[in-house]
């Protein structure tokens, strides 16, 4: 498997980055693991091969790494962001890409960068950071966006209760073809109820390579 071809030094670097993210914001750390699990399962259900599944899983683990550089006043704000704060938050995919780019000479990492950079692009072209649309958005990014949005909707935060699965599914369907890839939404809504959830114990203890084996 591709994970096994990553040099030992790169294993250490990625584990260090995930620990840094957890120290910066435990919620974002747990969110990243949950998104990685859901995105890999969606990639599998969509018929992608093992290589693509692993690259999507890994990109998902690091899609929000750039939030390390987001000010607390924005990252931890318990309410709606202002226009200026939203602009700051929208910088995180570029930051995530920049942090991971030094590893790009390892082929596996190179193949994950587009999913990291473009995971907030929208099918209708109104996403960020590049405003690309439709099939121009990398498939990995389209997969990650659905898993990312689902987890954001269903997770309970100190300032709001998470939505039920049924409401989250309806929101994904509502914005299919606008924000989300409609075919991937259909697959997710049909298959997600049958997936085993990621345990909190796993999220606390796992590093990315052990996470893959456990999932």
C-alpha cells in the first residue's frame, strides 16, 4: 500500500504536524480524523481504487492544518464570523497546502496537495481559493468537501447542538449541484447510514498510519 512507501522521516514529520494541530485546537484535530474516515469510505463507495482512497484519506487528515495560523479570535469564535473574519478563515486551505508542500518531492504527498488546496471549491464556482467549478475541481477535493461539511453539521459545539443525520443528509441534497458533486452526494446519503462511526478513543490515540489500519 502507498502508506508503506512513505519514508520513515516523513512519517515522523506528519505525526508531528498532527500533534501540533491537536495542541492548537483539539476540535479541529478530531474533526480531521473524522473527515478522513468519512472521505475514505465515500471514496471506496464511489468505486475509487485503493491508491485513490489512501490519498484522499491522507489529504483529509491535513485539509485543515492551515488553521494552526488562524487567530483565536476567528478560529474559536462562538458565533457567526464577520466578513473580515470569514476572509481570514478562508485562507486556511492555502496555508494547509503551503505547510505540506515541502513534502511534495515524495510522490505520495504530491498527489494529496490538490485535495488539500481545493477542498472548499464549489461545483457552481463560488468556492475558494480558486473559484474553479464542476469537473475542474479535483475529485479528491469534491469527496473531502462532502465529508467535511457533514462532520461540521453533525458535531455538537459549545455554542450549538449538532444536526441529526437526517437533517444533514437533506442539506447535502439541497445543495447538490450547487456546492456539492450530486453523484457523490447520492452515494454518501445512500451508504453513510451503513458505515461504522469512528470512536472517540481512536481519535485520541491514533496517528495517521495506525488510523488507516484501524479504519
